């Protein structure tokens, strides 16, 4: 696996490897890798000739400075994991390399910024949009792989690709879960052992909501039941739960066509903010 820290070096290297028929798959990450990230790499490996991963903790997408400071950084361990699953190239730049000057460009993703994560993390998706656009320009992938756990991020990147005509195919991959259902996340390692056990309630709540919706209950009734569910769990601070269209992320009043209904939620457990969703 080749490793690069500068834009110039990785551009030169990728240019030397490309042919007319080369399919380049790209997996952008913020590091602290887990099996969910490795699943993205494996899927890219199966479908692409060349697999590139990036590790960059993007400072401009964090609303909370403490959250940025706490974000795990495990570059050596991450590098070993990426090499083990067949990554060809790793790009891990510094913040100064990506942002030699503070970016002045601002993205507005419309309705996507007014709901769910956008409502609770103002400016977050502008930061995501800026860094992903820069990474797409640097790496120039044919396919980009993102996990469904960050469903709203997938929707934002889909809009970025469409509106700016990036020649990139967006591949949304299923959420990878622990044996007890907890969605894999880099932030999970910040949970205490007790909190780690408690965290499974997130997936239990999603399963309950899916079951009720499948039985014909309305999203409004199901949302009320989930709020009651979390009222009995004082260690959680539920931020939101919504039943939405899986593509637009806008709230719906009835279950959508197969594969188009998503139940999304976010909650604080101790010092960790957890997000999760189910699409059905």
C-alpha cells in the first residue's frame, strides 16, 4: 500500500496508474477505523481496479470543539487495517495541507440542512460538502463508497455530485452492526463499559418503530411510542426521532414505497452522541 500526505504526491501517483479502463474506487474516512469502514473497502475492492482510502479528521464539519478534540486518532492501526484488506493507496493529509487558508466557499444544501442532523448541527454539512468536493477533485474517483449509518450525509453527497456534475457513482453500503445490533461507529470507543451495554437501546428502538410501521401504525403514532420508550431510559438524552423519506430526508405522514422509508434518530449517551437509522 502506498501512503501519501500531500495533494501533489497523490495526484502524481494516481496519474501514473490510470489507464483508459481503470476504475478507481474511493473510501473517504476520518480514521478510527472499524469493520464498517473495512466493509466499504472490501466492496470497493470487488468492483474496482484501484482502491484509494483517505483519513482526514475534517475540522470544519465539527460544531463542538470538544467533539473534535475527543475524536479518536489511530493512524498507525488504521493504516495496518487498510493494508490488510487490500487498499492500494492511503491519503492522510494534515489540516494545513487541505486548508492552507480558511475556506471561504459555502455550500447550501437546501431542505437537507433544515432537518435531522442539519437542524441540530448548523454548518456541519457545509463542512462535509467542502471536504468531499476537495477530495473528489484530488482523487478523481469513478466510484465513492459511503455507509448508510450516515444516511443524511449520503443524501448531501448525492446532491453535491448531481449539482456539480462530478463524474462519480455514489455507492451506499448497508450499516454494519455489532452482534447486539449497535451500529459500528468510531465514537463507540468513547463509551464506558456500562454505556456500551446501554447503547443497544438505539437499535431496539429502531426495530420497535419498524415493527409498528409495518403493522400499519402512522409515523406520528410511532414517533410518540419511541419518545415514550426513551423516557424510561434516563441515561439517554434523545435529540430527535423522525420517520422520513429515505432520499429526501423529509418527514412523511405515511409509510413510503419499499426501500423508501427511513427511521432516523440521534441521542446522547454520556459524552457520546449516537446516530442510527433503519431503511425499509
